[in-house]
C-alpha cells in the first residue's frame, strides 16, 4: 500500500483536484491547515469529522448557524476569512490552552506550530527525551532505532 492511495481514490471520484490549496488535506479547507494568531505565531487545525469541527467552533465560541457549512467548498473562502479573523483575536498559546489535549475541546485537533527553538521544551517532545545536546553543545535529535 502507498500513502497516496487515499488521494488517488479521491481524485478518481472527483473529490480531489491537481490545484494545490484546493483540497481538504492541502490547506484548501479552512478547518484543515494553519492559522495566524494575534502574536504572529500559528496554530494547526485538523478537524475533518463533523464532531471535531463542532468542537473547534464551540471552543472558538462560534455559532455554526452563522457560518457557511463545513463541506460547502464554494464557501470555503468566506469560512476561512471568518476563522482567520477569530484566530487573530488571541495569541497562539491562548488558543492552545483553550484546546488543551486534556481539556473540554481537545477533540478539535488544534496544536501549536512550533519553531525549532521551541520544540525541545514542548511538553510532548520533552517527555519523549529525543532532543539532546550534540557534541558541540547544540540541540540534536537522537538517532532512531
């Protein structure tokens, strides 16, 4: 099997185009991609399924009745603009607190987009212990098995 099997099948069914940024998984969908926050940092959102999308809207305090339908591709630019405006109201870390992996809105599938300098101190990465000091004191990743 190949990782692109899903995409080829979607393309064959007419649900994927060769135009970048026009599909669900290539930042075309406003609820599957990255969004700029108030502090100039980004969050990544990946809420394809309706339950996860609804959690995103709830956590952002948005009423789905005032927004275009999630799967109405013709309205994605409008939905993207509405989500973008909301994300600009808070800093990245504030959004991450709202959508904490242990919180009420964890299912929204929102996470921080980290700089390389932030990766080693992020709780998930720190708990895995895969970033270490290299021979010259620089940060390095331990080799995989």
